[in-house]
């Protein structure tokens, strides 16, 4: 390696040695110069956090002395957790919206896996490995076109996914329950199936399943309008509701064992009675 | 050496004595001095305060979190009531909980902004690759902290978001079902789950974050921070007076002619 062009490794070592020399020769002392800016920025951060906490408190609680009131930044807390009544739309904190929405893109059962694990894992690997595949020494943006395009695309797709996740509308229990009479007449449900139908409307099933066009399909959950035609049986339905992944391995459907056997039985009767429009 | 400096004042002695004592036994004073008076590139800018701003946000989480832990009860029966108590009755409890809740979002945003600045500067390149990897681990840990903390108020939002979140983990191949089972601590989401999330949220993950931040800052100090790449005086920039043999590979003659004053 005596003569000829220096290798890429030599070049970057030389550059780092030069960096150290330059900093030594013309650098500034961290204290007080850089530290001043750091301190100012930290004060801004703490102020912003305190301000957010204050706005949250004074718009949510102050007007009615009610912690569940929806202020500018959301309520202090919602109703206590109740595993029995599932009439709640599951929604993560905002920084998971992009994942949340990614799942909705992969609606079909065979592809759910891509949304939950496949795409996020690949993205994470690409992120961690960045310094190992982008090995050029160049740091100026004008000479890193691929990096710039990649950055813009990443920011765009994260922003769009987060935005879509934030505005995605789920059917609210109150709206779904209004549809129950239509279900009864359209599918000619027997009276025994009515309690199950109401339960279905409020138990959060429509966050993933559609029924006669109501609800939104998520995580590859099937439309249940005609689930009864498959004659899976009451016993199977109850077992599936108690522990979906025990019956259908890998099922992302939550367990509903907490509803209790009576209510599970009502649900099962409703599902088995759902034979489609008559 | 017969000439001695003027005898230091009493005041000076009172400060020096404990410092010298500590330095002689630990070397800590020298360490802090090295940290404070080390040279950084002359052209660092405001974007480079984002890392320490992230650290500040994390420290806010630590302090407020410790206070919350003094009042919070990690059981399904009491969790909700203790959160209501903290928010509406404990003196300034709303402030502590509000800062913790909103500080979490600020922390995550700052991590992303800091990462963006590192990307723009190309600061993840040799020799700082490891610090990028540590950074991504910090990002993942930060989000895991958000996920585990979200369940703790044990209200409807918390509960159902976690039900779905845990079940999503369960869809991953191989490790998925195992991970979901581990997080749940049983067949259903209940007391075991809450205890697990609490322990992860206040011991395991923050511990990991502290350790990672320690390593991260060690590397920042050891390697130094990069100059903005567009800076005319960027530390380490290619130079004309480089031995020609090295320069050949370092610079592209065409690009060089085009207006880069040296
Ligand atoms: C808890 C979260 C984090 C803390 C407290 C933290 C703290 C810091 C601090 C104080 C610096 C010094 C320079 C500056 O402020 O810009 C720094 C530099 C750096 N950080 Fe972070 N950081 C965190 C997360 C991350 C993340 C998510 C990444 C990227 C994936 C990252 C990658 C880097 C790199 C590569 C440097 C060196 C930059 C340079 O030399 O110019 N860090 N970090």
C-alpha cells in the first residue's frame, strides 16, 4: 500500500485526524459557549412542557371540575377500565398512529403480518444499518441526493400515516347500536339473537369487523354479515371469543373471555343466526 | 523554584481544599474540567442543542416519574383512583402528572428532531456509526417507555389501547406469541399485566435508557461533535495543502474548481 491511491479507510482516518487537529487549533471551549445555547434550549423545553401541562389542566378540568371533560388537549382521564363493556375504540398515543394506520392498509388476513411486523421490522433494520450502507465520506446535502430523497420520502410517509391514523374514524358504539334494528329486519334475526346483536354493537367488534356495511375492517378481520352460514357452531364461537389465538393460531383478535359466559353465549347465538340478507 | 505565588485567600482555600481532596482521591474534578473545557468545533449551531434538549426532557420524565410513583398504586383496583387523586387532589399533582404525560411526547419529538439533525449533518458517518446505533436503540426504548406508560392510568383509553397493542405483538412470528404472553402475564389483561408494565416502565426501560445515554455521551465526548457540513470552516474539511498523494482521493478536482474558496 505504499504508493498509489489511498484506500477509503485511509482517507476517512486522515479526515478524522484532521478534524481533531482543527478542533484543537480553532475550536471553542464547550463551557461557556456551547453550554450557553444548550441551557437556553433546555429552558425552552421545560417551559413548553409546563405550558402543555397547564393548558391540559385548565381546559379539561377547570370548566366543570370534571377530569373526563374533553379540553383542548384531551381529557385528564376517561372512564375507568372496564374489560366487560368493550364499547371503546382502541387508540394508541399519537406517536404510534403511523403503526396503527399501517395495520389498516394491510386489511387482508394473509397480509396482516406485513403491517404488524414485516414493514416496521424492515424499516427499523434500514434505520439501524444506515451508517453501514451509506459509507461515503461526503456530508454535504447537495452531494447526497439519494439521502435527501430518502429523507423526504420517509418524512412524507410518516406524516401521512400519522395524519391518517389521527383522523381515521371508527364507528362509535352509539352509531352502531342505531343500526341494530336494521340488522334485525334485514337478516330476520330471531328474538333470541337480539341481545347478542346489541352486545356486538357496543363491544367494540366493529372496530375490526364490518356487519352489513357498518364498522371498519381492520387487521384482516372478516366481514361477519354471513358468518352464520359457515355453521361453526355455538361452542366454537364461544371458544373463539374466549381466546381467538387458541382456535386460530396467530389471530390478532383480542380475547373477550372477560365478557363472561352468559354474554359470550348471547354473542354466539347472534353470530350463528347471521345468515345474510333475507 | 523559590518564587511562590501570593498566598491564596481564605475564600479560595475553602473552595480549593475539598476540590483537591476529591481530585486526589477520584480524579473527578479533572474529569468535569475536561468535560467543560474540552474544545468543540467553532461553528456548532443551534440544531446541535437538540441532543442535550432531549436529555433535559428525559430528566424531566425521571423527576416527575419518581414523584408520581410515590402516589400511584399499580393494581387494577386502585390505579384509576390514585390517578384521579393525583390529578385532582394532590397539591400540584396535576402539574407533575401533566408534565410527565406531555413531557413524554416532547421527549419523543425531540428524539426525532435530534435524529433528523444527525441525518442532515451526515454525523452518523465514520467514526460515529456506533453512536447512531445507540441512538436508534434509545429511540426504540423511548417508544417502549411510551407504550408501557400508556396502560398505567387504567382508564378505558389505556386499557383498550393496550389490549390491541399486546395482541399486535402476538401476531409476530416465533417470538410474537411469547412476547404477548410475557407482557400480559397470563391469559388476560389484569393485575399481572399492570404489575409487569409498571416494572418495565419504571425500572427496566429507564435503566436501559440511562445506560444507553451514558454510552452515547461517552462517545460524543470521545469523538467530538461534527461541524455543520456546509460551514466554510468545517473542522476536518478537505484542504488544499494536503500531501498530493492523499488529496487525490479526497477531493474531486472538478467539484473543487467550482467556487470553493480555500
Ligand atoms: C434519549 C435520547 C438521546 C439523547 C439524550 C441524546 C443525546 C445526545 C447529545 C447530548 C449529543 C451531542 C450533540 C448534540 O446535541 O447534537 C448527541 C449526539 C449524537 N446523537 Fe444523540 N441522543 C439521543 C438519541 C439519539 C438518536 C435517536 C440518534 C439517532 C438515531 C442519536 C444519534 C446521535 C449521533 C450520531 C450523535 C453524534 C452527532 C455529532 O457528532 O455531530 N441520538 N446525542
